[in-house]
């Protein structure tokens, strides 16, 4: 049975304890932060709006994405055993692609939500009704699952030789394709084609949404109205910039550097750090979320 070896972030034994402690802390902070976002949205009726419905789904997805990679990495460090089974590696590839794809789709849906709220405020509740919001989330899930399964199926058709060292802390798609002994041209063709379609189209949609948003905001006569409109988009724009900016940096670093370690460090940003920072971005930049957290912690204090 084929086994892969995850080489992790560093091969220096002296750094393993530090890396373990750092990523365990990041994981726990991410889980706690995103759980608080979900609890705040569910417990505060003022947040029962489409924007926060999508936010709670994004938080849940962030927890799933980071759980797909970090626990296995921590186990490997603790046991000093870098092995991962063939089926486990394929499962990790599929899950990472799925949850990263859902994040990609949800950020696009959230941009559309802001577009409708600012450009068509009178029809907002009619257009963004609960059934339509649920359908958008389910569509995001369906598209992401299909995207992930196609890549996973194509990888399963590849043959692998004895050299199965992966210079990464998880089974990353491009790294797996590189290890194949059989012809991997179709896999690379699918990878780049799907990347352009699956990530390029949503980015274009987000940019188009914000072009319309900026145009509508600039037409407003009230400075207060302009500030309120831009403030509702600030958190989303920050998350979008962080997710896509770090994602693109991974592809650029892999294209212009021969150092796998640098690519791994770059990939940490969009698979780990982004998921940790999302709750902080939304809680610090959003007045309604701040109020919801105050109510949530107020309830907890009164119960104690």
C-alpha cells in the first residue's frame, strides 16, 4: 500500500516543539473565535439577516477547513511519524479543495448580498429571502463538492513510485501531482483550467459587485449614508483581500521560486491564518457584531 510522507514546515528537530505549540494555539483560537461568531448570530435576533447567515456558514466552514489539516500535522509532530496513508491523503486533498471552494463561493455570495443591500435597498428583503439564501449556500456546497471530487478522481488514476515525500504540512493538490510517475499532463491541465474558472469567475463577480456598490455610494448625498454603506462592506473586503491575496501569493511563489518551503509558508496564510483572523475582522470592524458579543457575554455572566 502506498504511503506518503508529510515533511511539514521544517526538518529542524529543535523547531518541532515551537511549531506544535504555535499551531495548536492557532487551531484553538480559530475554533473558539468561529464558535463565538456562530453563537452570537444564533442568539441575537438583530443578526438574523442574510449577511450574518452567510457569515455563520463561513465561520463553520473555516472550522472545517482548518480541522482538515492542522490536527493531522500536530499528530505527526507529536508521534514523530510523518506518514499518511494513500486513502487518507486523497481524502485530505478532497476535503481541503471542498472547504476552500465553499469559502470561495461564500465570499462571492456575500459580495452579492452587499450589492443588493446597497444598490437595491427597497427590494433587499424580497430578493434576499431566507429560502434564496439557503439555496445559495446549498449551490455553493454542490459546486465545491463536484470540483473537489473531479480533482480527487483524476489523482486516483495516477501511479506513484517510491519517492512519496511531500514538502508540505498537508496533502496539497499540486504537490501530489508532482509526485506521479505516470503522465500527469491532464491533471495539470485540469488544475489550471479549473483554477481559472472556479476562482477567476468568483473574483470577477466580487469586483463587479463592488464596482456597482462604489458607484451607488458615490451618488449618495449624505456623508453618513456613505460611511454606513462602506462600513458594512469593510469587513467583507478585508476577508476577501486576505483570502485571495494569500491564495494568489501561493501560486506566484510556486511559479517564481524553486523552494518548496517558501511555498508551504505562503500556503499557511490562506489555509490557516485567514481562518483564524476572520472572527477578529468581523468582530472588531462590525458594530452589530460587537453589540451581539456584549449581549452574549452578558448572558454568560448573569448565568454564572
